[in-house]
């Protein structure tokens, strides 16, 4: 994977604590992470709803900065109605105005174009940076010194899909772990969600059959897409890889990536040289990438 590019958005994450006013000794407990954003002139903290339940909004504590025991104040909270993955959201509108450490500058801007930008960025096999405060490392509460120690983790990953589901009506959390990197993972998770919710299940999509290799791979090896963060197509020990994911030939000159369910083919110019790559995902999304460099 290419190295992470510096971004102020990585510092928009904050640890999330819950205050227990009836516990004089163990006053706080750590619950997860929050993410600061700016929308229409106001500041918000975005939380995962399942980390908040069953506490009240008044008990939530988000430090202004790592190691601080000074917390953001808020005057309004909101959560969507529903029990699917997309409803696992809890919003706090922040009222803190003192810009200690320029926390205002680290907020992620939310604009009318954000939804469209996210839809084009979060695609299987795409790059992903995760910023937050997991339950490892130096994330602890020292009750003797009345201090909080936080350590932000920034992890480079490859986007595929979520792996945790929460079904609120039955208070069921389902964690899916697999050593199989395949579109099958998503289909299994969807089937389990439907069974838990009492919804009809659907037939699983089987991967297409392997076709005999009729194309010499040498002409299409190289980089595609963004020159600064390309999608490389390479060959190692006779096996073909696209951005680190193995793929194989299928019918009609197409190729298939089992890990993401993507089908793609290489495009050629008037002189018959390979000049791009056209991809279609199971979701119906399509994307055309130009060839930007020879193989390395």
C-alpha cells in the first residue's frame, strides 16, 4: 500500500467517555470514539449509537484534546429511527466556543457534496484511513491522579465493508470474523442480518468460472487511476494482482477479483495499446481509470 498522505482530518477523532455521577471513585468509563465535524456553521460530534446506549446524552464526555479533563459542552442530540447499520449514529451539537489547540480547525467539513464524494470514495478495494481510540495502547483512566491518558491510532487499511452489526430491537451485536477475503463475507453477513430481523433471505451470488487465459498479461501490467495513488496491476510467480488482490480471467475478455466482487476489463486506444481499465462492482457502480504508468 502507498504511505498515508498527511491530513488534518486524522485529528478530528476524539475519545468518548461516560460520566457516572453516582460513582465517586470510578467516575468515568471509556466507551469508544467520536468524530468532530462542521455543518452549516455549527460543530457536531458523531458517535456510534451502540456505544452510547444505555446512557443519557448528559453523561457523555468528549475531551477537547488528548489528556484533557476539560470536555466539550453540548445543547442538543439526535439519533435516527431504525435498526439497520445506517442507523447506528448519534449526534451531539457542540456549544464550546474556546478554540483551545485549534480544535475548530480539525473538524471535518460536511457540505452538500459530501454524500456524493463518499459514494465515489468508499468502494471495495479502495484505500481507507481509520482514526480513533480503540481499547488498546495508552487509553486509560488514572483514578488516583484524576487524569485521562489517550492515544490516537491512525491505521491505513483497504476498504471492503463493515464487520460488526447491531440489531437494536433484540439488543444483538453480531461480529463476523473470517479468514476468507471474498464477496461471500458480505453475503453471509446480509443473510444473518435478515434471519435475525425475520426478513426473507436471498440466494448468494457465486463467483464466475475461470476461463482459459487468452491474453498476454504483459501489455496491461502497470498503474491506473490517480498518478499519486495508483491502482497497480502486477504479475508475481505467474499470478495476477490488482492493487494487491489476486484476480483471474472470466468470459468475454473480463477479469474477476474474488476479494471485492469487482469485474473489469482493459480498454485499448486506436493503436490497440492498453490505455485504461473499466470496472463494474456488484453494487452496479462503474468506474473508468486511465493508465498512468508502466509496470514497476
